[in-house]
C-alpha cells in the first residue's frame, strides 16, 4: 500500500504532480480546521480522499506534532504546529497499517477501496469528488470494515465514457455527456470531470465555457 501527499502547490492539478500522479497509489489531500479545502492543497481527479491538514503554522490552526529545533544536527526536542498534505498522508498510512494489523488478508486494492468507501462527507461545498476525492478520512469506519468477517473483494472499477468528440465556439458553452458510463456491479455512479483548463466539474452532463 503506497500513500502519497497530494502536494502543497496552492491548488495545482495533481495530474501534474509526482508521485501523486502515479498509478496504484492512495493520494491524500487536506482540509483546513474549518472543514473547507486547505488553500495549499493540490486538487484534481487523482485525489482519493482528504484528511485534516491544518491551516496555519501556529495553534490552533496547525497540526501539533513532535519537532526538533536543530537545523543541521539534532538539538532540543519540541512541539510545533505545522500544516501540509504530508500530514494527511501520514494519517491515511496509519489507518492502512491498522487495517492490516486487524486483517492481514487485505490486499492493497481492497485497502484503498475500503478507505475511500468509508470516508465522511465533506463539511462544505468547497470540496467535491472532482477536487478532493470521496470525502474525509474516517478511521473508525475503515477499521470496522477491515474486521468484517465476510470476504472483502476489491470493487470493480466503473467504465467511464466521456462522450464526444466535442466542438464549439468561444461564446457557447460545451455540454459534456457521461451517460454512456457503466458500473460492472450495477452500483450508482457519480461523475467528476477535468475540463483540461485547470477547472473541474461534477454531474452526468455538465456544461463548460472555454471562452
């Protein structure tokens, strides 16, 4: 199981950030203390979920963590308030580790599916599946699912169909159509779009103005 930080490039598309754009990794973004997307967190369709990442380098907004005051060699141990997706990745890694300790039969694919499926809903509209993944990390729910005595199988991925080809003029929004998308298991679908110009959308048939 490989968990990576989305990155702290002030909202950059993670499709352009390595290793967050690698295949088969769990990408963790960050929400601030208020529950809104953290201003520094990178976003995009490759983000799998978020966790609390802090929104300041001082209490109470920052994440309190062990620290050392040394710059080139170890010095005095201390506590520090920090922020960043590095800390959300650590939280997701910890939950994955605890899941394995409870059920070492879980595969990396199943662990990713369970962590994403058990998230809390986003506290506000600043996050959606096109920007921040499925929701906010919910450790208790993920661990409860990991101890389920019934066999847990990895979810079969939906088959996305983006429609098209599309064309239009600068004065007319382009209407996209994802209605051809299907799920092998018949589960309800949600839709997240990367419009290719640094913006994102949701819904089966969103419209976007490229003007």
